[in-house]
C-alpha cells in the first residue's frame, strides 16, 4: 500500500543516517547473467530496476554518495548484467539490467528478460525492489509489469520518481500523487520524488532501503 504524505517512517532520521553511512561503504562485488552465477543466496539484497534512461545508475550513485559506484553512460541500456555491490558481508545492492530503450538485438533483449525473471522469481535474499522511473514518464508498461511481478511474489516495491528537478515543485507533487493513486493497484508499493542532481529525496530513500536491509537506526 502507499504511504500517506507526512507519515513518519519507522526508525526516523536515525535509520536514514545509518543507511547513508552504510551505503558509502558499498563496493562492487561481482556480475552475473543468471541466478546460478549470483553470490550465495543469503543475507539481504535490495535491487534497483528501471527502464533505460530513467536515471537508475545516477540514483544509485547519489544514494551511495559515490561518483561511480554504478556505471552511467550517455548510451541508454549499457547495463547488460546483474551487478552486485556489497554493503557488508550480509547486505547487498543489486543493479538490474535496464530495459526498453537500448538498441540491442532481440536475442540480447530476451536474455536480459530471462535473467531478470530468474533473479526476481528465485532470489530468496531479495527483500525489496526500488523501481526507478522518470517522473515525466512514470508507470510505463515495463514499470507496471515489474509491479505486477512484485505483487505476485509478495515483494515490496518503492517507486523512485527521478529527475524531479526537471519539473516545478507543484508539477512534481501532482505527478507523485497521481502515481500513488495508481499504485494502489499493487499492494506493498510506495512512491516518492527524487533528484540525483539536486540531491532531494535522499533521506526518504535511505529510510526505505535501511528498512529492507535491516540496518539498525543510530542511537
């Protein structure tokens, strides 16, 4: 279900701060094309997915406060592998392949989709999905498909409406409310605005990721 505006999150700012510090330590672990090549399926993982050109890599870098944790490119769709980043021995961030825009062959597209489906269906360590969307073009067919998948599996999803700095504050707020209304179709789905450029929305995203990774709030 969606979180009403102004609802205080569990753990509050202390969990957000703890998550911020934890993600600063994130580092590349390994890449995989299928579940069999992934790290051992234990601990907790939060995955990031999104249509190519939605700003997924930039969002991950902003949340980790690192300039190049996730690869960014002027050519959308360059992320072709499932990339794992270790936060600590038991917690990971996962960068899933971008989809829907890349100029690649149909066979590569099919392989990407098979890898995504295999990971989402079988990965026990996966505790939540951050679905990155351009706030100007939210809830594409791909986004809806991912949310349906999460609902079927009972996996919580958090919609990160990126590039919010491209809209006025009022327009961004209206877009968020529209997404939240539509997201009621997928129980367990929340949404927020975000801008990697303006560094807005970080605390709310850190809070959600911290809950899913079970990062203890700072005392």
